[in-house]
C-alpha cells in the first residue's frame, strides 16, 4: 500500500487490480485529507505512513491545493476488464482533480428556459406590423439613396458637358487667333515684297537715266568731233 500510494501521488494515475485499488483508496484518502492542513505535525504523520519524502513534498505542494475545496472522494476507479492469465479484474485508479479530459467534458449544462404557448399569436401579430414598417422604411431609404445617386450622376454629366464646351470654345478661339496671325504674317510678307519691287524699279530708273545721260554725252562728243 505504501509503494502504491507513493506512485499514485507522483504519477496521479496507476493501473492495478480492482481489489488493490479499493484497498489503496482506504489507505491514501485519509492521507490526502491530512495534507489539507500544512503543518509540521501533518507532514510527520504522512511521512510515518509513506516513508518517502519526495511523495510527501508532492502531496503537500501539488495535490493539496487542488483538493482543498473537495470533501472526500479524491480518487476514481475506472474498470478495464479482465487480465489474461489469471482473469483478474483490472482498473485505473486516479486522482479526480488531475484528469483534465474528464474535467473538460464535465461542463455545467445550460439551463433550459421554459416557454409557454400562451400569447404566442399576439407576439407574432405584433411583430408583423413592425417588420412591415421596417420594410417600408428600408424601401424609402433605398429610394432616397437612388434619387441622390441620380442627382449626383446628372451633376457630373452637366459638369462634363460644360467642361467639353469650354474646351471646344477655347480650341476654336486658339485656331482663329492662329489664322489671324498667319494672315498678318502673309500681309507683312506682301508689303515687304512690294517695297522690294519699288526699290528695284527705282534702281532700274536710275540706271536708265544714267545710261541716257551717257548716251547724250557720247552723242555730243561725237558731234563735236565731227565739227
């Protein structure tokens, strides 16, 4: 019993026969109850039964804080069936507060609220107008949003049309200005050409006058020589 109790305290679960497990339960549970009061007398009493200081330290340090709120029933026996050979009944004996899987499964059941059928039709009838009003409000909201969206679209279209008109008018004005400048340059070129022609005519007139004067001088010289 001493060795089995030390193994149970250290490993929290051991596998043995059902008869030994029942005897171990009556041996170890009083020691676990004694470990709840952590004083020197309790430690010496437990050590006198176990003769293992590591098991005593584990019992007072790890096991006692977990079983402090439990009033007895610290161990659990889980039967596994019979053993081959001698057909002995086998089982697991474990500390209840250290089986995490079974503690997770043992969740508190949700409280069921009792509902009566009285007045159920009234609630449904009262809920229907509310839903109809909600649907009407949603439809009004959808219509208002659609109207706002249509106004925004029309504003955008008007702005785009005004922008296109302004850009086209600006382009026409630029083309007219370019044509006027081209006409002015052509007129300037014509005036320059006319001035050049006048200058050439004046030069030709001067040359013709000079040639005529030379001819008259030559004729006068010839006449004087003949005389």
